[in-house]
C-alpha cells in the first residue's frame, strides 16, 4: 500500500494553479475598478444595457445582446449609456494600466 502523501502529479498541478492565480490579474480591487469602468484602452465595459445593466464593449455587441435578451422591446441606441462619459475615473499616467495579462515567466 502507498502512504498518505499525495502523488507528484497532483502537487505539480496545484503549484501551477497557485502560480497562475498569483500572476494573473482577475480584475479586483482599485486597479480592477478602472478596468471595469472601461476607462482603459481595452474598454471592456464601455456601454451598459438600460434594461438589465449588463455591459458590452461596443454598440454592435449591445444590439446582439438586446435582440437575444429583450426581443419584445425595440432596440434604441440612444438609450444605451456610455460608461466612458459618465464614470470614467482619472488615470495617473505614471502608474501601469490594469488589465488581464498572462504570467511573467518567459
């Protein structure tokens, strides 16, 4: 019979998962707030649906969302709120911009 220790393949997998979690920006905290509001170059959350408050990066994606989720309501692009214009925070150019990135290992 084997001992109580975990096999090596499980520990290597766990270590790799911990490294991935430590080195990847998941979008939380103050840096994630800037990314979620869409003020960065990525603009992940630029437009907001007036009915369900879901965000989309452009008007075409918002139109696709509206046609699939709100088919009984006619689509009107003037009702879509632009988050860049309403809640864009000030960005300090000396600090690095947030965003989801891969690991630092080469």
